[in-house]
C-alpha cells in the first residue's frame, strides 16, 4: 500500500535534494524536544477532570472555526455543522465534514487534520462521503480507550508547558488542582485575558465591571476598577500565570490622566459612551495593562486586527467564534508609540506583538523589535498559521530583527489533539528556512543547529519567562 502523505518523513521539507538533506538533519535535532505552548485556548478543566473526549464531530469539527467556516463557504448551513440551538446529530455533522473534505486540499486545516488522523488516531484513509461512518466509528472506538484521555495524551504528546486563556474572575480551581496533583508532571498555566472588562463596546461590559469591582479590594468607581484588575492579576501570578493576553481590535495605546480616564469610565457605566469614547478608553487601558505588566512581571501579548463577527445574522443565530471573524490592516508604529515611550525600555518588561496583517512584519514589527528591548515578534497567528505564511514571516522579519527577537511558536488552539501536529509543522518549516540559509552559505551548518534549538525551545522559555 502506498505511504500516506501524512506519514512521509520529508513532509514540508525543501524539494531540492541537497537542501532537504540539511533540513532533515536540523529537524532531527528538535523533533523530540518537549512542546512549550505559552498561548492557547484548551480548557484546564479538560486536563484536570481527565474525562473521555466526546464524539468525533464534537471533538474535531464543531468547535474548530477553521473547519466550519470553509465547509459553510461551500453552502452547508451552520446548524448542519453542530452549531446553534437545534444542531444536526453529531454523526450527520461528521458526514457533512467528510463529504466536504476536498475543499481542505492545500489548506493548513487539511494538513493538521491529516496529521491528527495519522499520528493520533492511526488512520491513513482519506475521508469521503462513502467512508464517513467507518471513520466515525474508528475514531469513536479510539476515544473510548482508557489510555486515550487528556492526561495520558498530554504525556504522550510530550507537552511540558500548556498555557490556557482565562477570565479575570476565574477562581482557577482546575489550575490549582493540577499544580497540587503529584500524579501530574506537566505545567498548565493560566493566562489573564481581560478583553470583556476593558472593551466598553462589549455587551456584557457593564455587568462585568460591577462584578469585577465587587471582587476587588474595596474601592469604588474607576479607582476600584483599576485596583480590582491589579488584584486579579496578582491572583493569576500566584497561580502560575506568566502572561496577560489582549485580543483588541487595534493596537492603539493612549495615556490619559486619572480625571479624564475616570470621566470616560463613568460615562460608559451610565451607558452614554460614544464610539470615540470606546476607542479612547480601550487604548488607555492597554497603556494601563502595560504599566501593570511592568509592575507584576506578566508578559504582555497583543492580538489585534480581527473584525469580530463580520456577519451579523450569523452572530445573532450562532454566536461568536463561529468562523466569520475577518482580518483587516493595522498600524503598529504610531499606535503602540505612547506605550513604548514609557515602557519600551523598562527592565524585564516583555511585549509580544502579533498581527493578522503580514504587511507589517518587515515594515513595522521587525524594526520595532530590532530597537526596543521589550518588544518581541509574535509567531504567525490564525490565518497566517500555515506553512507558506510561516516561511514568509521568517523571511520578512529575520533580515532586520534576526532570530532572537521572535516569540517561538504559538499554537493558539482550542483543538487539543492538533497541538503536536501544529508544533511539528513549525519545527519542519524552521528547519527548511535555516537549511536554505546554509545551502546559500549565509550561515554555517553548525550555527544553524544552534539556532534551531533556540527557535524551538529556548525562545519561548526566554520570551515567556519560563
């Protein structure tokens, strides 16, 4: 039987034989290194409770907006992909996915899913409408095996560190339980994610703020709001957090004096904020988050540039994170300057800047990281988290910022079973890029072997203070 493409040992490595041989050597050095995942969206409760995974569609299709969006683009309604109040049965969702499999050819999603099928579930058969039920049953049987539980897979995947993304008012009980469990050797770290408490355009902002202040040290108004954010960050640090993540619309920052910030805050609490007020307040709070990171040591990461919920009817029917978030252009150089004026050279402040607009890689992010000690370039994210985009990223930033100013790979995933495939993809792409530099006599092969270890292992530890 022909070898499946997901099992080919040279997948993603250069086609030219001489360069491929160098890439093989580089990849072999890092293929077995532990996975460091400093930013992602797996629920800590999944690891702590160690319950069996659900059925194949609920695990691999419905929660993955990379998958559902492309099937939906082909004309399949969202409810037929497991979303909404009256979703189709899981087996029917799986049949819809298998029938749509050809649309994933050439996509990052198709590559990852093939890797999961081959290396996690032991399946080399390509999905089709005809074999959908057979594959569904095979995966279901695997999910029911006693050894196929989250904790066992955490160990099998060779994960050393896994960061989650958590609401500021989360008590972090699952994180505490895992940290205190002598039978669990990995690290599952919380990440402070305050978007719904900073963005006054969020429909739940007012209720969130009242709950936040009530949980704070006792002050009222804007002072109580700031004090409560500081207190909750301390709670996260005490429970092992190393970073605070910010999914903002733009990377704008603004330094307001206390009285102006207080007036904006009270207008928002009264429901009288304008669109300009909303933008100004969020920009000011990004400045405040940087100030707090300088004080408490949490690495600050910024994920801007997504037009959330682009299609109103889909949002109203199926909610957020259902595949209709669309990237737009951002400006970092001017937007981030107020923050960097005060904190860009602050001791031990780490600021990781991500983008969905790859035109800023060489124009803005690499020059910023090439001057400011605090700034690191976040790995290709979301729509750019794909083999060719990763190569474009590395080419765009390296000539200005080198290798040391990037974050290391970030999988940013909710799909636990895809984590090893994503990290393996990054390791192969980095090996391919370095191999080309060696073949062109731009770096030595000895130095390339040092760099690949730094990129894969040392960089994420260094940047995220692990």
